[in-house]
């Protein structure tokens, strides 16, 4: 379809200009305008016919132009004085023309990808600067205040130092998370794959986060009716990190008296699906494709001093993909969300 795009665009442009001219002409004469309105379907048919004719003409002209240029190039590159077989030249010209058209398509796609990457790079650097700026300014403000000697009370000094220390901790979290993602992308971090019971891991995690769920007044449950062990082959520490991140996010953005449920289900003979389901605030559909990008925030005004690095979901995605597994997300605003990922069963 892309090979016809230029001819289509030109044909549409010609038809629009012609239609505006015709409508303007008939509108200028009231007696002709009534006739035009009564016979609008004929005008529509003529527009369609004009579009087809103009498209064919432009397409043929474009193809002929390309073929002529290629033929001239072919003749220029041929050795001087050497007879040229017309049939052979025609085949070569057609072959080169197709190759050039394919090259043009691939080049256009490559340019579009490069533009997307450049936009992503620009946005990433902007987000990174914004994430680092907040804790850095916090530390800078409290340290400079203390250095200027404007605070004499010991308790206030201790409070300012603690605030500065918290800002440094946040900077450390962001830098460590960025370093971790980079190591995974470069294959530097090796996974410690082992056989473990994912049901027991979930039980341990529920016990660990139970108090946090109670504070948020959210019911945290593990839904595994059989209660039998399910063994998988994965890095226990990293998968625990993934599930912890998903559950903590669910609790953080959940609703009072809501529920966060961790569920296991069989996907295939050798794959299981770990699901984290809640009935919280949910996420608008337009945010879902970018949810796992670094520093991407659904709510731009969300408080950045909540202790997180803004890299949690990006780390989750990288860990799951490093295992050769898949992660999924489904969400509806004001209804709830479901994050799920696959794991490979142990034989």
C-alpha cells in the first residue's frame, strides 16, 4: 500500500481542489446551485471517477519516472562501446527499480524508528533530570541552610540533617535502579535460576505485606484453592522482587476497603500465570502501552517524594524478559487493574 501513497495523496489533493472549484462555481449562480444540489449523486460519481483517473495517471507517471532514471543510470554504468541487450536491460531495470522501491520503504521506516528513538531519548533525559532534581534540591536546601548558620536549635539541626539524608537515600535508590536496569540490558547481571515453590513464595510475601495492606484498609489475599505446591524454574530473589513491586503498587493506588488478590492459574502444560488483581483506581487505556517505560507516570502531578524511583515497572519488565517470560497488563479506570506474568514449571 505504501508504494501507492504518493499517488493517493496527489489524487486526493486534485479531487479536493477540483471539488472546491466546482462547488464555488455553481454556488455563484443561484439557478445552477439548485440543479447541482438536486443532482449531487452525479457529482459524487464524477468525483470518484476523477479520483481513479488521476490516481492511475500519477501512479504511472511516478513509476515511469523511476524506471527512466534507473534506465539512464544503468546505461551510464555500462561499459562504453559494449552492446546492450534490450530484454536483459529491461529485466535489470525492473529488478533495480523494485530494489530501490524496497530500499526507499525500509529507509523511511528506519527514519521513523530513529525519530521515535530520538523522542524517547529526549523525554527520558527530561524525566531523569526531573527525578534527580527534586531530591537534589531538597538536600541542597537543607545543607546550605545549616552551612549558613541560621539554625541553632539542635533538634531542628537534627531534623534538617535527617531530611537531607532522606534526599540522599532517594538519589541512591534512583541511581541503583538505573544501574540495575542497565546491567540487565547488557546481560551483566546473571540470573540465579533454581527450583522453588511459587505458592510458598506468595504466602511469605502476603505475610510480609499484610501490615501495609491493613494500614491502607485493603484486603490482601492469595487465591490458590488447591493449596498444593507449584514448582517453577526461575530466580527466586528476582521473581519475589517482581511480585513485591506489583503488589506494593496495587496497595499504593488501591481504594479503601478494596481487595488485592494474588492468583495462580495454568496457562499451558509447562507455563503458569501469576496474576495480581485489584479493584482500585485503574489506569486509562491510553497509558497502558507506555506503562513500563522508565520514569513514565500516569499522573504527572503525582508526588515524587513517595520513596519510589519511578523505575519499578521498568525493572519488573526487564526481569521478566530476562527470564524469557511475558508480562501483561489490563486495566479499566475506576474498575481495577490486573498485572500478570508467566513462569515456567519445573519438571
